[in-house]
């Protein structure tokens, strides 16, 4: 099965969600969007993880980042499950849509299947994939966790910040010089010079430049 990976454009799927039908590209629009899958409704790790995501919603909103959850059960099941998620930690609200995908079409196309997990009828279940999709609809960053291990949403936020800081670099910010750039090329690119960290290995791979 071909896998969705960094740099790939996400397919423009039509998706049935708890907020109605959406097209993935239109949903992403001009925003960074986090799409994240869960193995199943009414399961323990998924419930605590979605509750955590709900508690971080305002942090993602502040950054203009959209959230879109996936779980295979149908919309009615999701809506009942959301009541449990919100009751588990009162005050946390699931305000983002959750995709329903009972026939697994979307999760297959988004590389979100866990080959080692099956439902009671032997059907495929999603893994815990999380892709941050850029406004160009390309995957910028991915997490891939198995059903048994929950993601740390604080780490999702940190990774989002790291990604957006790199993407939103502005003149005046310090930059790290990538390893593929030789010192000679770095001198041409940064005429006012760059700083090389002195490390025990003696290797000169950690270089910083100020850019005017
Ligand atoms: C869970 O959320 O705890 C879970 C869901 C499916 C398989 C294993 C664990």
C-alpha cells in the first residue's frame, strides 16, 4: 500500500464528519491543519487522548491551526462518544470535527491503518497517525503511534510551534545552517559570518548565522 509521507499532497477526500460533509482541501484552506486518527470510539486511550486534544484547542486556535479527528465509527456513534469525552473532564469541549469512516476508505488513503489491530469482526482499525498539513495541502510533519500508546498533545503543540517557526522565519531571526551547505558556501551566503559551536567530537556541524 503506498504510504502518505512528508511532502505528499493529501488526497482531496469528501469526508462525513460530526460537523457535516467536508472536502479535505477546502477544510484546510490557508491554515496549518492537524489531522489525527484514533482506533475506535468508546475506547480508553482514545478517550483520554481526545480529552487532552480538547483541552489544547484554544492553543491551536491562537496559532490559526485547525484540528480534524478521525475514527472509523459512524457520526451518531461519534456524537454519543463526545458526550463521554466531555463528561470525563468537565470543561473540556470537543469543538473540532471528527470524521466518520465506517468503510475505512479515508483511513486507507491517508495511511492510517494499523496492520496489527483488528476490531471484533476482524475489520481494519486505524493506528494513531497524526499529520500536520500545510496550506499547500502537503504533509509537513507526521507522528505514527500504535493503538496501545497515546500521543502527548503537549508534544504535538511543541512540534507545531517548531514547524511554524521554521515556516514563518523572518529576517533578523538566527538560523541554523543545514549540513548540506559547505563552510565556503555558508561564507558566501552569510557575508557577516557564522558561529560554529565547539563540540567534544571536534566536528563542525552546528553552525548559526545572523541574517540581516
Ligand atoms: C484504546 O483507545 O485504549 C485502544 C483502542 C483500540 C485498540 C487498543 C486500545
